[in-house]
C-alpha cells in the first residue's frame, strides 16, 4: 500500500524567508510524487510533480521540490515566502505500475507566512 | 478550456434524505476520482472510475454510497439516507487516459442538518 507522511501540521515563516514543507512517502514501485495547494473553501491546485529525471522539480508560483530516493522524501521549497503563499499544502503519491491508479494524499501542512 | 466542473457547490440535506453530487471532467479526460475532505482533515480517496466502469472503490463506505460515470453525462456520487457524519467537502478530480496528474474541481460542500 502507498502512503504519504507530512510530519508538520503547520509551518510558520516570515515573508522573505525560505520555506520548506516536508513530505515522505512509501510506495511499492517507483513513485510519482505531487504537491497541491488548497486555499480556503477551494479545490486543490496542482503545483508540481516528479515523474522521472532531475531530482529538483520546479513548479508554479516559484515553488520547487527535491526528490530524494534514499530518504524517500519530496520536500517542497521556496527561496522567498510571500504572505499570499499562506494556504494548506498537500503531498501525494501514486505508484508507476503502468496502469492508472489513485493518488494517496498526506494529511496536509498549513503554511502561515507573516509580515 | 473549462476545468473540472462540480455542482452543486453547496448542498444542505436533512438526515435521511439523498444527496447527489455531479462532476463533469475536463475535456478529453476519461478518468474520474472522488475524494472526501472532512473538516480540518486531509483528503480521503473514495472511488476511481472510467467511463461505465468502477476501477477502484476501496475507499467507498459499504452502505449508502454509490458512484457512476455513464457513457454520456457527468459522474454522479450518490449518498442515500444521509447522516450528520456525511457532512464534508466532496472533491472530484479527473485525468486523461494516459496522464499522471489529476486536476481537481472546486468541490461540493454537503451539510446534513
């Protein structure tokens, strides 16, 4: 079975500082990894994904994530946080067995960026 | 190029009534997924469908819940005899047949009173 862990319920960071939102995963085969963001009372918006290739993936709004196979991690990062980045962030994984399968989500991390 | 369309956005039902939530996938997408989000919780997978087929319903409660994705028309998530614990946001997502990324709708918020 596949699973995702987001160990932090909330991350607080000052605007202009770098941010990291942590994610570790467990999957039987090679992983497909995703980050989504959710604003209040809205659906999830796709930020970025790792399928194969470079371990550093760049996505929307200046976010990036680093795939680390040995640590089974896919942490989300941004060099300089904005107040408008404050939202709920979800990491997700699916396996790459070659057939379409569901995404399994972590419990989410609330990012709070303050002035 | 419309995204995933869900309706209604908000639905209020009394205990014992039926709730029907509809989802039209993005154009060209033939896979549909339903997730439930309880207040202050993450997303829980419910069901994965392709046209006229249920592929994975491992997250669906055994009773009262059903889903379909007919050859024509939207996908429907049906909840019979709703109870207060069914109050949640229900999200639909879709993906193309060979795609990896799934795209979400804005959700349907069900309140059972």
